[in-house]
């Protein structure tokens, strides 16, 4: 059935179901509190589930917050007080008497039912009756986990929103909006339903759900030291109220641990790659398939999970590493094809990957017919293969650039491969790149123009749901803030920014019920959250959304489908955050500030100013400053005198007194760095030799899990325009190679076999010396010869985000236009 027809069918069913339940609704309201006196009690089973306990605590707290009255808890073995309204939370003798049982409800289903003297609030709960502690430090550790069944919680939140008028727009008191009254009467319709999206996770790995850190007081980048973080209890309260969680599912890259097989089973590791190169396993090797089948069965039978594999519920993930380093054996290479689309999401490796996944799925189905292999439709294997039919016990999570649909080319490509999967009868999930544009900006060292797009989300999630999507994972819920003025240093904790507030509010409402009207949601948000300042704040947001989401805001090539990359600094501030627009938005910001007439409204407008507007102002100023600095610093040139004879790749034989030296270092913005370090470079016609020296105690160097995550030196370079290469050296002599923008045989290349010989000397107490010898024949495709120039830069980076460079890179570390040149004499 076409997805458009599915949308009509879903909407029709929603209307029919809604009408049926409303027929049973109580027309007259039930008064829970009258003139400050309790008229109701919260009825619980003598041994309620963990979800029921937490739901009852939430109900009691909110009613007390509205009325000042704390309704009593009553167990179901106590006779009801005559005339008292019963709020029956969770399954109890009272609900069983009405024919309502936990076991009769489907997964994640909940109900709200009105009778003349009671409201039943219950749902499918996990049979976990551990004790819940509602208040106090660490209380959240006793609450129901996000991926446990907790339908009773959902029923309580439904009543609080629809029957009591409560809203949770943001964590803590600043985001809570609810009426204040001495008399509370609830009126509502009977409800029995489940979420449209049964899996709703928005931060981190589902198996180890971390405490997401919300900014309690957002500040401008120059004052990042004043940053405050929300405590864990308030954080988890908010996530529960937004109803994160749901079905137990996971799919992510699963071969991070594969390197330990390199020594014992080198034929399992991707042929043609050195150890530690993050290569893919050999997907054509039946022994590799057998090993993964064994691991999957051990998980389903015993719950045993290999390190780095995020198995969950009925799903065992089989997903290639996050690289294009496909095994170079003849069988694997034969299943790869050339791609000329230019799109990140393509089909060049689909046949290889899904043939591999199929073989695993077939064998697992023989022993576990009700279980699934979970995988991604991602990057070079985004599209379904055309040569084979993917097995029915393969659950697919499509990786979609939902924040990049300002590019028609990306939007069309996303829809094309998603719809291709949607025609197949299988569990279908969404991996949503919510990390853009902020992740690209963070990595490249500039301020992003934030994404504002609730109407785009509305179109996307209605379409995805109508096509059968069961759930969604948000990749990159967070922003990193700059620490200090323009130093490319980021705060140690990633935070959810107020820039995401309205978009995520709309998003999770659509996960709950995708048929909702987004304009009504937004009207409710602005009216209730901003009060007297609603009009200017709504207009400001409307203009921000139109600027970011409208393809016409971008260069003309965007409308013709020629732009299909990410936002960059020029798009952000030359095309989106222009001088004219910033002036108009500043006027609206001031109008909102003047219109705010209560302390709470003033605080909310001020939060937006600090978390959004000040960021926009800083981003525009940073962009203009970089334009000036680009003109100020001319590219440097360094001639590398050759050694008198070949040193055969042995850096110990190099005469470093004849090498060119770099002794002045700068921060990315051009200001001088105080670090005491230097780099020496020379060559012998066959090898490039580098010597990195730094004063200081080597014992204080931090060793990361991989070279790029610890104290390191980097050599970044290119021969021609466009693509570039990096080699990163760690303090223990390890190294990694990276390639950006390069293709071989039509396929993206992510690393290269450098043949590097590296030695790190940390024996002294006051100096770290690292030497590297790099064969010129491997440095660039086709090699590099004496007499040639290389555009390059050297970078010393620390784990706390301190970068010192030979030449500044004010436009980010991917911009090699203004860096230096190394000439090989």
C-alpha cells in the first residue's frame, strides 16, 4: 500500500477509535479537591508494581502542586470512604472488579476510564514490585527503567495533561506550567491506547541510559565557567514526563571488539588492513558468520553480550563498523559497486552487507524463530539490495538526515531509501541525525546556525509512522558550548540546549500521537510558556524556522539539488544569519523582553536570550572576526632541506640539525600559544621525517583509548584542493590515519596504509620527543616527489581541548586554504 494511502487509513482509525472511547466518557467532572479539602483518595494494590508506585507519587505531587492538598494513598483492602472519589492507580482489587487487568493490556497500552465515583489509571506494567523512593538524592535509581513496561505512568501523565491542564515544557519549575486552584475537577474522555512510536530514546545507549545533563542556566560562550548542570533526579523526572523509553530495541555498530581476533584469526579481520585500523570483518568468511551466530544465540539463551555490542530485548545487532574499510578479499570486493550519486546514503555496499546479515539471520531463525537480527540502513548500505531479498527476521533502522531537509537533494534521497525499506514487511525503526548542524560546527570550530524546524518534523513523522515506523532513536541530543573566547575548546560536558526546546517538545508529542496538529501544539506552547511575551516570541521563532528550513534561504544551487552536504560556516552566517535578519530578530528579542510581565515569564525569555540569542550574536561576530583574520595571516612556507643520503626510514639516523624547524605556535584564532614545543621536518627523497618535541613532564600525558582521544600530535595535509589526509600520533607511539573527501573506484576512503614508523620517547622527566618516518610513495595516491609542495599544518592537541598550531585555522580544521606549504627541495 502506498505510504500516502496509509496516512489516510491511520487518520481514519484514529478518528474511529477516538469516537468510540468518547462515547463512554463521563460528561460530568469528578471533583478531587474542593475549597482546599481533599475529596479523593489514591487507591493502590497492597503490593503495587514499581511503575504504579512511581505513577502514584507523580499524581499525588502534581495535584498537591495545583491545589496545595496532598491526597492520601489508600490500599485496595480498605473499604472506600462514602462519597470519596477513588483514583485507582495500577491494577488493584478495585480495577479487577471492573474487569480491568494488567495482563489484558497490550505492550505499552494504557487506559484512563471514568466511572461515576472513580477514575481508573492503569496500563501494562512490568511485574516488578521493588520499592520506589520518590524524593531524595539517588531516588531516581529506584524508579522504573525507561525500557520497562510502565503503562500506568503513561495513564497518569495523560490525565495530568488532558484532565488537569499540566504541561512540562522544560525541566524544573521554570518549565512547569499548571493551574493553581483550591478546587480541582477533572473532566475527560475514556482512553485506551498505546504510543504511535513504541520506541522513543533520545540520549545515549539504550542499555546504559546515562544522565543527560540539562543546562540549568545557559550562559554566553565567553562566560562558560558559570555553567550549571541539572541534578540527576530532576533530569530523570523530566525524561519520564516526556515519556522516553518504550520497546527494548537497539541497533548500533557491533565490531568495535573485533580487533582482538586479529592475532588468533587474522582471516576474520578485514583482509588488507593493519591491526587497529578499524577495518570491517571479512563478511564473506563463513567462520565469521558462524562466530556471530554463536554470539547471538548465547545472548538469546543466556544474556551474554560481547563487549561493545548493544543487544537488547528480542534483538541482536549486526552492524558494520563506522568506516568504509571493507575487506579487500576478492569475494567481499566483488559485492561492492561504484556509486556516483555523491550522497552519503547510497547502495555501494548494500549487497555485501545484507548478504552477510542474511546468512546470520537464516541460522539464528533456525534456533530462535521469534527473535530478530537488528541492523542499520546506513551510509554505503542505506538502500535495500536489489540482488537479494532481506530475511524477514531482520529488523532495519534507517539512518535519516532529518535536520538536513533544507537540502532538497538530501530530503529526496532520504525518502527514497526509507520508502524502499517501508515496502517490506519487517520491523522498521528510525535513527535520526538530530546531531546536525551542531556536531559539524563543533568538530570544525564554528558556531552553527541552530536548526528550527517543527513543521518539517511534522511532515516527517506523519509520513514515517504511516509507512510503519515503530520507533526512533535520536543521535546527538546535545550541544557542546565553547569555553573561552574563540579557542575551539569545548566544555567538558555536552548539554541539551534550549535551542532544542520547542523542536523536541513537538517531536516527542508526535512520537506519542503523530496525528496531532503541530500548529495547535505550538500555539499552546507559546501562549502558556511565554504568556504576555507570546506574540513576539512566536514571530521570532517563525522567522528563525523559515530561515533554517526554507530551501530558498540557501544559495541558488540548493533549489536545483546541487547542495547535499552539511551546513558550513558560510551557509550559517553568510546566507542564514545575515546582518539584516539579525537586526530584525534583535528587535523582536527586545520586544519580548519588554512584554514579559511576570517573574516566571521574564525568566523564560531571559533563558531564550542566553541560550539562543546570545549564541546567534556570538556566531555572527565570530564569523566576521574570522573574515578579518583570514586576511591578516598569510600562509607560511617551509623548505625542507634533504638529508645528504638515504636514511632508509630510520629516524634515528637523521641529522636533525639540517631539518627545518617550527618554533612559534598559535591558537586556531591566531593568538600566540605559550606552549614550549617545536617540530622539525626533513626528507631524503624517499621518506618524510618529522620530529615533535615538547617541554614538560611526559608522565602527565594522557593516553586515550585510541590516538585521537588522548594527548597527540597531528599532521594534516593535502596535495590538491578538496580532499585531505591526517595522521595522528599518540604519546605511546600509536597512530591513526584519516582521509576526508577521497574516493577510490567510486567509493569513499576513510584511511590509508601509511607505512609509518613511529617512536615516542617519554623516558626524560622534562621532555617528550616523538619521531615519525613516512614513506613519500604512500603519503598521497601516486606518491609525492622532491620538488613538490604540500599544503600542511601541524597541530598539538590535548584532552582538555587545547590546540596549538603552526598556522591558525580560523575557519576550522577542515579548511586548508590558508595553511602553510612544505616544499621538498
